């Protein structure tokens, strides 16, 4: 499964997870094959991202994500609030709930 922006959606891609609007209402079920009209409808309904079948060629390892996290927060290490934000991201990476 890979996450894509709606702007990257292509005809014949298959949804790996249901597409939902901003309120959580399901607009298309898992397994739905995307058509040009459906992509347009989802865009008009405010859908920003989709989960589609297939492997994410750009997926990063947890170790790589942690290194990037350290780099991105290196200039704000003395800010307690930013350290809390960094800790939240670190926990999600370690738990496997943040993949890129």
C-alpha cells in the first residue's frame, strides 16, 4: 500500500483503503478502481490523499526517518515545545505509524 496525493491519482489505480471526506464519510470503498470521473469527484469533495495498492518506491527505513528527524530539529534543540513535537514524531516512527 502506498499513500499518494490526489493530484498523483491515475486511472486504473486500485484503492487500498476507503477514500473519505474531511468528516470521515466514506466516498469510495477499498478495492475501488479509479476512473477519471471518480478522481474528479474525489477532488471536488476535498479529498487530499489516497491509499492505493502497490509498493511505495520512495519508502524510507525507520533509521533514515530518525536521522532526518534529528537533522530537521537540530536548530531548535533548546526549544522545549519543539522538543515535544520531535518526541511525538520519534514515537510514531518507532511505533511504525509514521512511514514517510
